[in-house]
C-alpha cells in the first residue's frame, strides 16, 4: 500500500505519501498541526520572500514559527537574487526546518513582477544556482514548479533541478497562466517522472482517495492544497480509502470542532490572525444545512474569543 509507505527526502523521512501544500494565508503552524493530526505526512510554511527573511519583521517571524510536533517541515521561499540566496543559506534559523523548498510556481503578479515565483521558470539555470547554494550550505533542498511560465519547459526545468542536486521535485501540473478552472495535466507529471531519477510529488486537483490512487501510479507522492482548505480531514479519509475503499462525509459537528481546534492551536502558538481565521472558518463551515448562517455570523465577530463562544453555543 504505497500511500502509507515512508519516503526519504535526502535524510528526511516522511511517514507517508500525503503532502500538505504550502499555501499563503492558510498553512500557518496551527493549520499544519491540524492537518498532521489527520495524517498529512509532510507540510510547508507558506511561501516567504528570502528578502523578507533577511530583513525579518514580526509578520515574517510569525509565518516562520514552528514547534517540535510540526515535523517534518519545509520552509518554502522564493526570490529573484542569487546573491540574496547566498546570504539566506547561511542563516542559523534554517536549522529549524527539515528542508528548504524553492517556489518556482507562484503566478501572482506581485511575485512575478519581482521576477520570482513562476517567473524563475524562464531561467532554469538560475533555479539550479539557487539549489546549488542551498545544497553547498548543507540544506536538504527541494523545488516546486509549474509546467512553464508562458511556454511549457517543464522537462528542461526538471532536468536542471536534478542536475543541481535537489532532493525532490514537486510538479503542479499547470502552466503559470492557467487558473484552477483548467484541469491539471497529469500526463506531464508522468512524463517528468519517467525522465528523471529523483522523487517526484504530483500536485493539482487531488480531492479524493481515488485521485491519489491514480496519482501514485505515476509519481511518488501527492501534494494537496484546495482539498485540504475545504477539509483538513482529507488526509485521514484518503488513508481510510486505501484501507476500506470508502471515505466518510465530514459532518457539521466534526467541522465545527476542527475549527475550534484550529483556533485553540492558533492561540496556543500565538499565531492569531483574524483575516485568516475568518477565511478558514468560511471554508470549514460548508457542506451542511445551516452552514451559510454560521458563516454570516462568523463574519460579524471581532475576535477569536467571541468566535470561540459562538462555536461553543452551537449544538
Ligand atoms: C490559497 C492558496 C494559497 C497558495 N499559496 C501557495 C504558496 O504559498 N506556495 C505554493 O507553492 N503554492 C501555493 N498555492 C498553490 C498550491 O500549493 C497548489 O500548487 C495548487 O493550489 C494546486 O493544488 P490543488 O489542486 O490541490 O489546489 C496556493 C494555493 C491556494 C489555493
């Protein structure tokens, strides 16, 4: 049963083949802990600019927070400057993470406008240089790519990532200019896996155990993003699917108590962010009768204490 088999990334051991995607405004320490409890084998911080880490402010510090149970953990970064990567690679803080993942896939104009994220795909040699710098400094290093910026050059990028000595490649099977309404093209994940020797994690449109079953025929593991926002239980249910052939619908009370758990973890680890709490609350409170009313009430609350009181009042 491949899904439950461990996977080695350099010296890092991941207990199964289910990876929680790095997600801006979602995968803070509390969310990662929640998903790990449900069975996610691997998780990442959200993407952080190397430059922001070098000039660390309070927000960046909060995004970089981790703890003992939050392992294995990848610090996901992006940037445009090889020189900054040289400084970054020497930071002591990097030893708080099991690996560094280079984001070469973010399509947001704020990021590509700075020649980072998916813009890096235009220059595979630069990605290779960044990987070499991190590897030379002794860090387990991975890269997450899309199929291309404006033209598909995924094979060339994948080969360069491997040549540079990276420990794993994640492929989000869309071009940078394709939104989630375009289906991820898993043919390319299969093609890349055939062409390179390193482990490949496939990403794009994985929402169920069946999707994972198909994915594991062509690559070494799956990374899940939107499926986990709607439903942090997805990891548990996928593992259940591989054991029993079935997945369970997640009911109202289980969703409410998971959201309460998120709030408690956010408070405990001091990563409370009201914008994020409301976004995640709306995502959790879906798919059961009366969910719309709960979402509307949540939006009115001014702090996490009031949200907690409100959630506790729900029977
Ligand atoms: C809200 C949100 C935030 C995201 N932030 C990041 C990020 O910080 N780093 C990254 O590599 N990808 C990011 N992504 C992309 C996802 O990691 C993933 O590649 C993409 O959503 C496809 O996977 P899915 O079909 O499972 O959603 C983000 C996606 C979403 C929906």
